[in-house]
C-alpha cells in the first residue's frame, strides 16, 4: 500500500489521497516526502497529457486528515551537525516545500477536504490548495510553536500572505488551534460541510466551477493584507512587537522570536524568496535545544502520559457520576466547580451549611465571570450550578463514586473525616485525600479500606491549574489508582502518578527553590536579583513573590504545623533559612503577605509592586552579598533538578515524563527546559554534575549530587 | 605625527525643529552652504587648498541623502577640487567628522579639511531614514530599546530623581539664556536667504524663564516605551533593575532643532600658507563602544581614553562640553569623573538649545572654543553619547 493514491474520477478530477501505511494518522516525515514528490511528478505529467480538470486532496483515514510533522524523526536529528550536513538539512526542508508549490501551480484547480484535524504540516498542505472545505467542528491551525517549533512547509509564508503580518504572527506564535467555523471567518477555510460525502461533493463542485483558479499570491497585483513592515500602519507592530515577544517569553523561546522575524522578513520579499527565508528559520529551530526540550515534554511525554503510561493496567475505564468533596474552602470549591463543568454531580460538604454554601457561591462567582465574558450561557451556568449540592450532612455522600477530602492539613482532622466518611460511602468507593505533603500511607491508617485510599493533590486554584498529582499509598490498589487517574482525566486535568513519601514529588521539588530563595535572602543577596533570576530562568513567579501570594502568615503557620507534625511523630525538627525568615517577617516585621498589606513586596496603590525597602536593613544591613548572577539563577533551578533525581532514586517518581510535566504544569518549572529531568539532559549530564559540585562547594549540601545522577553521568544514559 | 589645528569653528543658530521653526523653510543643503560661504569669507580662504569636506548627518535620506557634503560643495562657490563625504556615527557624527579630519591631517595624508554636520529635524525627523535596528530579528538579538528609556535607566540606577534632572535642565536654560544675551556664542553665523536677507541669527529654542515648577508639570516622555515592552527588555539585560523610574521629559532632554556646524582643520603648514591663525590644537580623540541597551554611558570612558592618549587627567581640563542628550547623561558623567557644575556646559547645552543630531558635535566644539577664549583658559574636552553605545571625546588646547 502506498502513502499517496491518485485516483481519477469520471469528471477528470484526480483525487490525491493520503493514507500512510501502518499509521492511524498521516504524518509529514521521510515517507511523506518521497510519496509527495512522486505524486506531484505524476500529477504534472497527467496535467500535461490533458484530461485533468482538477485535483482534490483528501485523507484516506476516517476522521483524520493529517497530524503534522513526524516529531520523533525530528528528535532523532543530530543537534550539532557539520556545515555540510546542515546544508543537506536545509535542502531537505526546501525539498519538502517544493511539491506544495507545484501543487498550487499545476494549472488546474486544487481543492482539499478536511475530514478531521488538520494541524501543523497537515494544515500547511491545506494552505497550498486553492479551496479548503472542512467538516464542521474539525480543528485546524499551526500549533508548532507550542512545542518550540514553527511551520516549515510554507505555512508561515502562506498564512502571512493570506492574513497579513499581524494576524499571522498572532495565530502562529501562539500556536492557535481554530475550530472550522472560526477558521472560515478568518478566511483560512472557504466552506464547511456536514459530513464526508457532503465535503467531497462541495469540493468537487467548486473544482468544476473554477477551472482557472489560482492562489491569491499568484494573481496579478495581489498585496499582503495591511502591507509589509514599512507601511506606516505596521510601525507599531514592528517597533514594539519584538520587545513584547521578548518580555512575554523572557527571551527564552526561540520559536516565538523566529516566527515574528520570519513573518516580517517574508512580507518584505516575493513569495518564492519568502519560502527560502522560512526554511532557514525553520532549520534553526530543528537545531535548537529548546525546541528539543519542548518536543520531548509537550509532545512525546505528554502524549504517553495522556495515553496512560502511568495508569495501571486496569482495563475498565472508570467514569465518575457523583463526586463527593469534603471541605468547601477554596480548594474544595474549585474542584467542585471543575467537576460540575464536566457534568458530574457534586456533593460539597463542610461542617456547616453556611460554609458549604459559601463554597457553592465560589463556583457561582466563577460561572458568573464566564457569563460576563461571554464564555458560557445562562443555561450552561444554571445546569452546572444545579449539579452542585452544598450540604453539612455526611449522609448526602452515600452514593458518591469518589470522595475527595480537602480539609485542613492536620492529621487529626483528616483522620476524623476519613472515618466519618467511610462509614457512609459504598465499600467500593474511592477515598482521596487532597494533601500537598502529608504521607498518604500514614493518613491511610485512619482508613478501614486502605486499598481504596489514595492521594489526589490538586493545585490551587483548582478550577484553573491543569495538573493533578496522584499519590499511591503502600496499600493503594491498582483499581483505585486507575479510578483516580480516570477521574483526573474526566476533570480535564493532566494526572501524574507518584509513590508515597513526605512532600511527594511536586511539593518536595518546589520547596527546594523556595528555600533556596530564603537562603539567599538570609545570605544578604539582593532580593531584586533573586526575583529577576527566577524570571530570567523562565519561572512564572519568583520564590519571594510566591510566598507573598500564599502569604507569609500562611507559610509560617504551615511551617509551624509541619514542625508540630514532625515532633508529634517523634522526629527531630531543624530550623532552616525559610522558617527563620518567615518567623522574622511575621513576628518581627509584621509583614504577613500580600493580602495582609505586604510581604517581601510593597504594593503601593496605583503603582507597581516593589521589594519592601526594609528587607535590606533586615537581611543585608552591611550591604548586599555579591555573588555571580548566574549562580543565583542556577541555584534556583539546580536545587529542584537535584531533588527530582533524589525522588527518582527513592522510587517516588518512576516515569521521567511525569516528573517533567509535573514540574512544569504543577509548580512552574521553566517550560522551555522541558522539565526538571529534561533540563539535566539539555545541560549535559556530566556538565550538570560539574556545575552542581561547583555550587555545592560554594553554597552547601543542597547541591550534593545524588548517586543516581552520578551513575547516569558516567554511563551517559539520559533521563527519558 | 603632524599636529592638527583648528583654524575656525562656526555654526548656524539653532531653529525650532518643527513647522513654525525659523529654519523649517530652509533646505538642509542651504544650512551647509551658508556656512561654507561664511568660512570662505571670514578666512579669505583659497578653497582650492581644502581637500575634503566631511559632513555628518543623522538622517541621510531624501534632501539630506546620499552625499550632501559634495552636493553642497558643487552648489556653493567653492572650488571643484574639494571633495566631500557623508558620515554617520549617530549623535557623535559632527564631532567624529572633525576627528577624522584631524586624523587625516595628523597622519599627513591631507593638509586642510573642513568637517562638521547638518540636520534639519523639522524637515526630516528622527527615524526618517529607517535603520537596521528597526528589523525585528535584529532588535531582538540586540536588546534594542528606546534611547530615552536608557536615560531613565541611568537615572534609576544612579538614583537621580525627577527633581535632580529638572534642576539640571533649569541650569542649562539659565546658562544658555545668559550666554546668548551676553553674546558669548561668537561662532554663530546667521542663516540668510539667497538675497542675503537674514532668516535667523540666534538660537531660538532657549527658554530662559524655565522654572522647576513648570518642568514638574511635564509628562515623562518615555513612560510609554517602558510600558510597551522596552522596560521589560531593559530588565532582561539589567536584572538589578526592579522598575524604571521615567524622569525624562521634553524639558530635561535635548531639544529637536535644525542647524549645521563646520570646523576647519589643518596642518601648521597649510595654515601658514593661507595666513590663518590657529585657534586650538587637537590633542587627542577617542571613540568607545559601551553597553548598547542603556546606550548613553559612553562619554566618561571616551573622555578617560582621550585624556590618557593626551597624557592628561581630568584635573588638567579647564572646561568640559558634554552634549546634553538627556540630563541624566550629564549627571552620571559628572559623578563618574568628579566634575563640578562650574566646569561643565557652562553656557548651557542641548536641553536649552537643542541637538541637531549630525551637527551637534561640531557645534559644541565651537561653543567650547569660544568660551575657552573668552575666559582665557587652556584646555577643553568635547564629548557626546551616541546610538549603539558609542562614546566620543576630543581634547583641545588653545594655541
């Protein structure tokens, strides 16, 4: 079976059918290249011979048009090839483009039918067709930027020529996926169809009626909408645009830079020259470490994770119909909101009806906000709200498939609600504890059905944060784990699975960078540099600002709680920089956090927040301690990577992808690194060890290299 | 090495650089030829002996485009043997033209060279000629930001308040007004039309009645650039910058004006041949490249480099003339080199009189020389900051 079939119908329309052998979806890789080149050669011959009235491009896969580039093929490419090899790669890129140019200049009308998602390379093929018909609801777009890449088969050029610079930059650099109706509105599609047969009919009817069709850019006098970069109207875009890209990405995302520049460069020259320019920018990303990191984490590992790489082999997919939530605080209410959105019945229980109602009002406020923004209708809101039952009565939980407790982080309280709840719920129901740090196996001691007991760590605010960290206790059964996993997916969250230990994975890792921030502050490092270093690393929030948001007071109380908890367990408690600094902030300076009027930062009314001037007197009275800026930056990330390796060494995390995705989506580890483990790969295992030892010599044992990393550095085995 | 002498330094008055400004009606080339004719007449110059005319221009496009120096020579009464070239070194161009002339003379390659610059900002505003940094890819790789925001960065990092920079601006205005009123600007040559009718004979941008209260009302000129992304880019380069305090306004930044300046540089022998009296010798020149995002910190290192070449120190210099691109540029320079108010820009500067980009360097060299003569002092330094982080300085000594 061939990748491409050419079938001529009785009207002289040649159907070009993509049907990659052995794959569920068509991809753009070597096989495509060869097949497409051959197909176009044949088509050209057929057109010359006469009797071809048009070409209809479609997919032979049911509900699948074309998935895009072959990412695994790209990941296999050498990152530092020789100059000769680079030349060959560039020629290869240009060779992939060539048949698409031939297609749109065959001299006969070319239509395409999109029977399923046309993303990336698939949509690039569609853009090279004169007329684009899609079945209602399919997704189209150029999402390459989301994995650190850009379109390289003419997509940037054609999008720019079609929509103009501003729109092209927006759509491509954000990797926007559009529903067919949206794409139609923007002019990216020409017609929508009801079903496959309707699509074929419409496409062919158009071909028959438009014998002299040409691409807009091949028509005399065609100009790019809104013109090129020298047009006065585009001055704002070209002057401020680059700065905006840099600020948004902290200049850490080469794809966004390349896309912006490529669009502008392409708008300065003719169509065919623009294709050469696009090829050069695309090649630069093929050879870019950041692109590799992002392809690895957001494509390969994310796909594996979504397909259930960490889900035990329990064949039955669980579907939660009724979800119980204990504790109607922000966390409980947030989970209830999400569950209702996904159509689950929710019982939101708190100790009083008043508290439970407050939690329900939280959900209502969320839906009202969506209503005001036009994201949902009154009916949808009412339907969601009708699903949430607020109660103070345990018996309302009687028929819940799963109950998640989101009560205060106190073993006693958690133990009490566990027992009370289990007395009510069915014996096969799952009881999930939403704790961020307390060991699940220990909490499970309060359970009479420890096999049904599991940790589900949601992140706050739960209605927005995409990750759920599932913690498997010592006695948690495979069935329970599978149910928790399925529930997380049902809630639209990305689940990672870890084993039980204090702090699990995410809390352990992020506490390292928060603590490192505190250590540096205590050392007398300029707090502005600490925060800037986090920003320049690509972290969404600095270690000091993070505490301001949680509030120093809450962090302090949590610390006191953890201390009490540790002492109760009969273990030793050691003060550290973080606890010492919080103590002073709260008790000595009364700077208890943003909600209390200010913490590490001051929040002047109407002005920009800035570091509290008292920090210098408190922690650097003799002047700031001067250490290299790169050290500040590395201290904030290395401590997290090293802790992640320790969790793997201890068996807390077993799947690298879970660690990478969890670190990015749960705790804001810089996305362009590809996550805590991929960051080590990208740095180079041996180089990472060397640098960590440097940091250890200067800044202490937080940077001690775990033996697992040493072994990996020695063997060269990457974290994959 | 031969010595390079300054035989004359003249300039047009500075007209407001907008429609309604007195020199708006004047073509850039006429600003130049007015000076060419004056230089010839004042010095009874045999122009066949002048080998080259180097003219700087910040926006060398359209009627200022190509090679305005040679075009002006052809158009003027000067002899055809004098050749000409256009030069671009951003704001440093006018002084760099003089330095290049001096270098040619000192090297013995040429004996008599005219140099200076021209800028009609009313007719060809900033940005008229485009520029490579306007390209997005270049801008991203270069961490390009608005120049004025660089001045605000200096103020923020050095702790200069709005009042500090405004106070400096008031001083510049008062000094310039006094110098104008007392006739200190000897180098001004009125701009005349082709009938000989005077169009402008004084610097019309100066506002002697400028007050701190008045300046305080002006809005920061570069806040918008800061807020639209350039501030964020600056912080990526300067992590110690938490927020940029935008303190520069049109009142404490250089003014937008029209004008031209011209300096005659020659060897001792060339001067003698034409019975010219040297007014000063050029002791040394220097160019430096400094961090380009903040862009405006070149003058101090350029001055230090030029002084070192001349075997002098800051204390050996009687007067400093630093282009007042922005008030913070001067304040940082003073702080870095420990220069008191009494020795710098004593007759005001570009905040009061304006900064016709390509012309300024040549103009303020004349201003400095006039004042050294008036006060009967010996040595002076002329210096400017310029685009891309360029710093330039020239040390002169009266003969």
